């Protein structure tokens, strides 16, 4: 069995999983979980940040600081942890699908990949749900990376459903 012998739905799962992995990676890496425009002492300042950096800029200066675990709220560290876990589970699922499609046609690899995809989606759900539930002030001004994490969750669930349908053979589209 090789790529040409794989079902269309499995190929779809592979492509969507690559997209999901990239979206989740971007979502947890870039500093745009929130973004807000402020006026401080008559100066317009754009403030934005993510899980790793906080930034502020005006027309003249841009400054970013890295966030360390020291002094961070427990909920924020949990968001970080679950974001990393979701990315790792999507990566592991991708590896299992690639092994299944290109190297070993053992259905167990495919089933493990589908399960890992669901686990990754749940981790992404926990990350953005905790962030949404615990954030306050400017952190409530959700931006692109926060949205990408939601998209990764939804895409992960869709991929998981497609994988289950393909695994049990409800649709035999080749």
C-alpha cells in the first residue's frame, strides 16, 4: 500500500492535518493572542501579546519583552502547557498518518493518529477556553493567534470525524 492506494478520505485527513498542525503552530507561537490600541499621556500605543511575548509600539518605538514562567498566573501557564500539548499531539498524529500512508499500512497507525488528533483538539479547546475564561482587561481583546487556536480545535475535530468515518469504512471512496 502506498499513497496511490490510500482512500481519498485518508488523503484528505493527511492534507487537513498538515494544515491544522501549521495553524496551531502559528497560533501558539506568534504574539497576537490579544491586541489593543491605547492612548497613554496623549501618545497612541498599540499593545499586543501572546503566550511568550508582550509588545508595545507607537510610531517611533517598538518594544517586546519575553515572558518567563516566574510571576505568571497559574491559568496562563496552563494555557501555555495545553497549547504546547495540542501542537505536540497534532505533530504525533501527523507522523502516524504519514507512516500509515507511506510506509506501513497497519490500520492501528491510522487509529492512533485519529485518537491523537482528537486529543490535540481537546488540548487546544482547553487552552483557548481557559484563556477566554480567565483573561481580563486588555487580554480580553482577542486577536489572530487566539482565533487560530479556535480554528485548530475545529479543524482537529473535523479531521477526527473524517478519520473515524474512513477507519470504520462508512464511505468507501477511493
